[in-house]
């Protein structure tokens, strides 16, 4: 996601173990970065694998409700 003057814009998609991403558009609609800004850099993304980051739990067999309040809606 990229935040610009119009709000948030989707710039890429991770699907089937590959990244499909649009070209970068720099300020002034330039295809190259402003002086002093590197054109390429590495970005590392991490997250803490700890419940309830994502809990995939089936609903209760009797009530159809989620079994815990810490999971996403079933």
C-alpha cells in the first residue's frame, strides 16, 4: 500500500509465492527518485508469531459460534 494525496493505493500483490508490484512513481510523477534518494533498497518485514495473530478455529459443533473470543470470526 502507498499513501498519496488521494489516500491509500494498492501497489502490489503477493500471490502464488510471488510478488507482483507496480513501478514506483516518485513525487512530481517522476520515474526516478529525487537527488539523494537511493533508487533501490531492501525492506525486511517481520511479525511476531503469537496468538491471536491469526487463529483459524472451526465453529462450535453445537452452537455454530466461535469457541474463543480470541479468534477471527468463524
